């Protein structure tokens, strides 16, 4: 399974954006793989269309039936924002190892705990443990925004009476 882009493209992207890999970081190919896996896992279900090779395809792109800004995306194209988003995620993984793969439990969290005179209350997130633990990288989210399916618009009917 190969990550989006290539090592030379990743190195060029780092330089263009003023980033450098920390000493001891994994190889570029490993980082690209991790960044691409993050993009596919977090955003894949929200990409339009379907993978061109179906289940036999390792990555979410290229896709058949995908569009951006109302225009069709070629069935053999991996959009530049997808590659750049995977590079940014790869850089995130290099600078903060393990940050793209948070491990969580769906077991119930303690809301209130009392030990002697000390009482502590923990606030729970609004969604599932998995949703709360998913790392969100705003730069990646912004890069991919034009390629993501949004929620269906809510249609309503209003009546006014005087």
C-alpha cells in the first residue's frame, strides 16, 4: 500500500512550506503512508464517488463519480489537495509521533468520583469516544473541504399568519 504522492514531492512540499523533518523521524515513505492512512480513515467516507478499482484499491483515491466545485474529477486523478493533505498529516506524525493514531475505549467514563474528602467530576464529550478521540488537523480539513460531501441541505416550509 503506497501513500499519496512520492518522496521527492513530500520533500519539496516540506521545503516550500518552510518545514523540515525532525532528526530521527521515520523515512519519508513511512510518513506518507501514515499520513495517507489518516486522510483515508478520517475523510474517506465523506469523499464523493467511489474508489475506481472498488475494494481492490488500497487508497480512497482515485475515485469514479467524484466532483469538486460542480466539475467532474477524472477517474484516474488524485487531486492535489488530497496529496497535500496527506503530506501535512505526514508532517504532523513526524513532529508528534503517534498523534494520528489515538487509541481510545468506548467503555463508560466516570462522571463523578469521590475519594475521602476529595470529589472530582469528569465531563464527557458530546459524541462517541471514537469521535472525541479522532485527531482533527485544521489545515488538512481546509485542504479537503472542496472535496467533501456535506450534509444534505435542510429544507423547510414556513407559514406566516397575521
